[in-house]
């Protein structure tokens, strides 16, 4: 089926512009497309490849070397330079791809038998001088993210295997799409995307109807539909090519550079990449507009695309940019106008300063201060608001005992494809990376019987051995939070929410899946089904109400039900249950006994658990510690959730 035409996509002007600018200037660093499902993100990205100018490559080179300046370190060198023109490639990197498929692999059999370094290129080599597209990039495994970061930073991909090193050029435009509901990107990878664009489905019925008509027409006859937009796509491709030719002639004046730096400083972005990307984007936009000098409009457009995702200070901050703040920053960077001769109302004329600058009154600023105080509840009464969370901190690391085999992460021990080598997989297992020494040992006793007479080994497929590696996995961290009246004191609830928020931040950093069960007023509720979006969990936690009796047993039974369902959906991901409670059970007859029975059900199922004890005050009943004993889990007082609190306690006990 032919790709959907780029110009046939309805709406989404920001996405269209971001993709076009990245095509004009690959040095921008690509585009991250964020948006809800079903918004044609992937459709537009795949359609972009048809608009890119063709590239000249060395004929027969698997690494797309430029015939004008072939890479002397290319694995296919030396080249017999014959130019071949072909379309620019759009290479898709699947989320579940193996590392060898991404960076390439060495043929161990040929290396041992013939002494030849036979390197099989991966997806990074195929994407060189083209586009690398990652759909659902936020779901990409950590070891693949690390590989992308290295290639994006160095412009080269390096494969190290059993003492053999192969390196090749890997410069590409990185384009990723993601649904924020499924979790955010690691900050390191997020910063590697030059631009970011938010997309959403139109709420205009006419525009939605046009989308339906075009999609149905395309599915009925793709060739005829594409032919109807061939001229408009060709015109857009010609405009992109013209902008690429104009790009070197665009002047970025010293004043424009200063304004870009001041705008980035006004938004307090980290590092200098934002300034550089904004400058490159402004130059590309000027070329796209047919200008040879960067203007204020170019800087405005560039800042709107390059800065939103660089303003996040923690995983719970939503990317975005304040348009009014941007306009104010641009106004502040404008060169001052010539004031001309002073008039009668100038300084020293005796006229009262505007805005009460003589100190006699606060003027508007004073009024605004009063408004802010009232709005924040600092003065006077008002409606009671839900208790917010305190500031998160670095939490202790809790893990699941034993060795798992789940998704790549950073929490519990697991057998993975990446990590340190701890042994050799059983013969006949062809999974992971080859183990050189074990392979040689398996083949060595048979060399005479196989008639070896050369320098290399005589190998058989059964001689190959593969490494057994141990790394870290991500877990399912299910929070079971007591929201009853006994937890409702403002100071306590603020402290509890801060602790849970800190554990959520830790789960984000360790690539865990999270879920949230709450119980109060006689019932338990699954407030958030298991997801990798810790932002969603933080939002649910922020608005968590408190009050009523404490149905502890119901909360534990609901947690057990959620874990049973999740074990079917994602059997490799081991769970960690975090129960946040003071241990009281006050709902229904035999509430305490039922809670302990529910805890023993979880313990019998082998669920690893932690009880975060929220009981405070001098007179403590120790109910949370009893619950932890029935769960067979770890008991942690609320004040010891912080990592530095644990270190302090260890030092105190040692003394």
C-alpha cells in the first residue's frame, strides 16, 4: 500500500512545520511528537520520507557513504567511488528490537574460523543520512535508549564484541512519537530531540468529517488517492529543496544571537543545547520563509518548538511554554528605541512617577500582592482545599528478592540480555550474545577429528555458546494507600503524600510500572490501573480525599485482585506491593482479623511487600508492624523512607 500523502493530512500545522524544518536542517536534531492515540502522528511522519531530496551514496557501500567525502573508517572501505542516487530512507526502529538488530552484529563463526571481521549492519547504519523513526519512543528499553544517546551524541555507532571493535558513521534525523498517558521519556533522551510538538484531535465536526472522508477514500483506492495529491506533495518537496539550498546563505546576526540567548535565559532552561537548537531552527525557518536574515518571527517560532520540553524540572512537570512569557521575553530583548529629546514630563520635571515609583504607595504591585495572598489562602478564611503533597526527596530503594527475568529496568536483579556475564547458557540455547571462551572450549576437543589443518577453528553450530547475563529489571510497584479518617490530619497526609510521591519518582527513574489502590469509608478502589505513567499516579495522588472508616482488608483484597490480573497480562514483571497505612482496621466486624487474613493471602502468593508505617505520636500501637509480619514484608516507618534517613539510622546503630 502506498504511503499516505503528506499534504493530505488535515490540520496539525505545528507538526507539519516541525517536520519540514527538521528536513531542511537535519542539524536541528529531529522532532518528538507528543499526543493522544489516533491523531495521525505516525501517518504524517511516514509520509515525510517521500518529500526528502534524494541522496548520493557510494555504490555498493552498506553504510551510505557520501561519494564526495567517503568515511575512511567505514567497515566497507576502501571504496571504489561510484556515485549512486537513491531516495532518502525512513528506517523504523521497533520498540522490542534486540540490541544486535539496532547497532549490528559480528559473525562469530567467521571470526573464529576464517579470522575475518564480518560485520552485519544494523538499523543505525541503514538510517545514516536519512530518518530514524521510533513509534512509542517512551516505551523503548533502556539499553536501546543508551545506544541511541551514544549515536546521537557522537554521530557514530560502535560495536564492541569479544575484543573486536567496529565503528561507522550514523548521522540521522531522529523522529519519535509517543502518547504521554503511557509515561514520559528519560530526560537525557528527551533533550536529544531538537523540537517537540503537541498534537490533539480536532474538535471541529467539519474537520473531523473531512478526516473520515479522506481516510476512507485512501483505503478504497490508495493509488488513485495518492495521485490526487501528487502535485501538492511535489511542490512541497521542491520548496524544501529550495530552502535547503538557501540555508547556507541565511545570516544569523550578532543581535539575533543575543536575543536567542536572552530568551533561553528567561525560560531558565538547563544547559546550552536549547540555545543552539533555537538558533538552528530560526535559521531554518528563515530559509523556509525565503529570507536571508533571521527575524523576530523566526526566533518566536523556533522558541515555541525548541523550548517546551526543556523546561521540565522533574518527571511530574508537563512540557509546555507560556505564550505570554515568550512574548514578554521577546519584547525585553528588542533593542531600545532612540528616546529623542526630553519633554516637559521627563525626569526631574516634577511630575509624579507612574505606577507609584516614588514609594508613597505600592500602586498596582501592592494590589497584586494582596490578591496573591488572598488567592493562596494566606490571609483570611476560605474554602478548604485538598491537602497537597510536600516536596519529594530521594527515597530508599526497595527491591524484590530473588532473580527475575522481566523487562529491563533498574530495581531488582534479573537475567537480561544486557549486564554482567555470570555464566554460560545451556548448550542449544541461542539467545543473547555469544560467549567466546565457552565456544572455543566446546570446539577445541574436536579439532583433530574434524580434520583441522589451518589457523582457524573448525566450528559446528552446536559449538556456539551464549553468555548468561545478570542485570536489573523493572517491577510493578502497586501502592495500596489508606485514605481513611485516621490519615486525614493535614500534616500527616502531606507527609504521606510526599513519601509516596518520592517513591513514584524513584519508580520513574527505575523504569517501573505503577498502580494505585485506595481504601476508605468501607470500600476499596483501583484509582489507577497499572501503567508506566507515573505522572498519572502523581495526579491521582494529589487529589486523593481522606475520611471515613478504615477498610484495610478490602484494600488488601483489591490489591491481590489487581496483582492476579496483572500476572496474566504481564507475567514476567514481578510485583512489589507498598502498603501505606497506620495499621488500623475499623470497618466491619472482625476488621483486624480479616485484614490479617487478607495479608496472609498475599504472602502465600509470594508477593513482595513493604508496609510504610504512618503512625505518629508518643503512644503507638504497632499495628503496621503486625501487618508487615502477616504479609511477610518489610516494615518501614514513614520517617525512614528517605535514603538519607536510612543512612543516619545505620550510623546511629553502629555507634
